[in-house]
């Protein structure tokens, strides 16, 4: 049974790394003290070691030990044996490229579908969707494909931002970008605002956190869903 | 001799399409009354026809006629015979994908290097750089490569945005994104603010418009250059 948290962000303003969501992580990982961290997204280009240290420090506060996937000689075997997995944020292109290079996407998808608890934040959440076509990141490397884990039947847009009223900047709003996406693709997109997350338990998908989420369906007017709403309806697509 | 305008944006706040730059366009296209418009970037997903109509209307005010590249049976021949080319903004992934599909990148690069006047705005400017790795757009389609025209020896970041003071949004700033780019790539990046453009005449590259531009070189602290500065120094790289 799937047991997944897909979080918009690792860190909300004025709070420490993962702090806002630690209570839910204790539940997610209740059956393990050991978590494998996938540091491939390298926020600001930091090293796998430096990034893993940040995850280690946060999980220590709830009594969990963390090991970076890069520390294993055989990362595929490590993921198959993992009791819990966490993929951190950073650059989705860098993350997906490294996952393809190491041939790990299928393995992660399989073990998470079989029940290994999984947490994704930001880029680590993007890859839970069908594709990474709705990432906000800059395409600083060229991955062999934009196809991702497909753990949910839609795409994720993390760090979802509402249009800024009276902005003089002429760049596209997030909503415009997602509308452009739907000129070329048909799957729904969930805009997850900062501090929101999706809780996936088996076939149940629930919005958590204090804020609403914005849903973009193909050929429909975008709409809001309230926290604690169920997103299974999107399974029909 | 190259004769190119690489503009951050087509439209500055409170002004009509291309209005702020029409005077320079009269100079750029002084030897032709006919311009071929490449509408492939499809802003907000609009059709090639609808987009071409917008360009037609703007150029009519300076007495130039515009024909969309999609109106030609043989787009490659059309570009070879063009007296002036304009590539509009929209989504860089969509633009580059269509240019590869129609096998046009080499042709555009050749004719522009030989002197066909070229205007790019936003996505149409991104492709003037060595690669599209520094676009701000959402990767809504998967192009066969991120390599672009290489008309200048660096990458462009159009719509360059300074960090917003006191923002509570935890997404990456533009500067952070470009720094991440330099963990994986070495070419310089020119952050062009709204209303700025580069004027390329032969080997001379000059910053125009009222604002400074921000230069990101590999392993160097980013720095500002004043309007009318020359960017040939970046040719050394």
C-alpha cells in the first residue's frame, strides 16, 4: 500500500528545515529508524554529502538516522532494501538526470508502490507526478526524458504562487505557464502552495496543511480545493 | 556582418507590443520592408496565425509587412531568402522543439551570421545564446536538444529579476538558479532586465535600454554593467 508525502517545500518561512511537517513524518516513518536520502537535486549546487548532512540533522530531532544514497556502492539494491526514502528539493533537471544515469526511476516507483514510505519535497515531489513538465526549475542540465515516477495520476507544481497583484513584471504568471502546459498535455496539475502537502495512503490522496490547493484540469477553468479534500476523483482521468 | 537585437521582452509595462523599441527596429530593418516572423513560441498557447497578427500590427506602425514562417510551404527556403527575421517570445521549449522538428536552427544561424537582420524577444532572445539552459520557461514539451543558435558567445537570461526584499516565498531566486547553472556549465550568462536589449553589430555587442545588466561568469562574483557597455570582452571565453 502506497504511503507517501508529497510536500510543496522543505521549509516554510521562519521555521527550520522540515520543521513544519515533522509530526507527519513521525507517522510516515513510524516503522523504521533508518531513512535513505536521495540528495541528487543539489540545491544551490551543494554536494551530496553537505546536503545529506542537512537531512540528517533534521531527522535526528525525531530519532531517525539518515544515509545518503550516494554512500551506497549499489544504490539500486539500497533502495530495494530501504525501510524509508526521502528525496529532497533542489533542481528537478539535475535530480531526474542523475536518477536516469543511475537507472533508478523504475526501482523507486516499484518499491514505493509496494509500500516503502516516501517523502518528497519540491523537486522530490515533482518526480512523484507523471512527468516533470510542470517543474519551476531552470533547465541547467538535459535529462534523457521528462518522464518521472507516476506515483499519482497527475503532475505536481510545487511552490505554487498566485499572480502578484499590480506587478509590473511582464514575465508569465504560474497560472499562464500551466495553461500553456495544457496546450500540449492533458493530465491534471496540482498547484501546491508553500506549506501544503499531499498525503497518499493506498489509493487515497488527501490535501494537508493550512492552505487551499489550485487544480488545473485540461479544458476546465482552474479551481481551488480546501485542505483535507480528497483528490481521488483525479484518478478517473 | 551580424545585425541583431536581443531584447529581454517584447513589451514593457504600460506600453504597446514592441512600442518601446520601435525606433531601434526601424534602424535594424532599414533595408527591408518585409519581415519573416517565427511564431513558434506560442505565448499562452495561441495559434501561429493569432501570434503573427500581433507582430503584423506592431510592424505596420513603422511601415513594415510581416509574414509568419508557418505560412511558407518551405520554411527553410523562406529563411534563406528572408530580408529580416523576428522570433517572438512565449515558451522556449515549444520554440526550440519546433525549430528542431523543422530542422531550421542551422539555417537561421547561418543567415544571421551572414547579415540577415534578426530581432529576438524573450524566448526569441534565449535562442541567440549558446544553449537554452538559462530560460525561465516551464518545460512543457521535451525538445531533442537544449543547444541553440550560438549567435553570441554566452547564454541569455531574459526578464532578469532581482531578488525580492523580504519575500516569504522559499522558491529559488533568479541569481540562485544561475549559480546552480554554473555548477554544471561554464559559459557566461547575461541577465537582461525588462526594457534592456543587446545590440550586436558584427563582433560588437552593446547593452542598450535604461537599465544595467547583471553578468554571471563562471567562478566569479556576479557584477553589473552600465547601459552602453560593450560585451565583447566575453568573447575571450
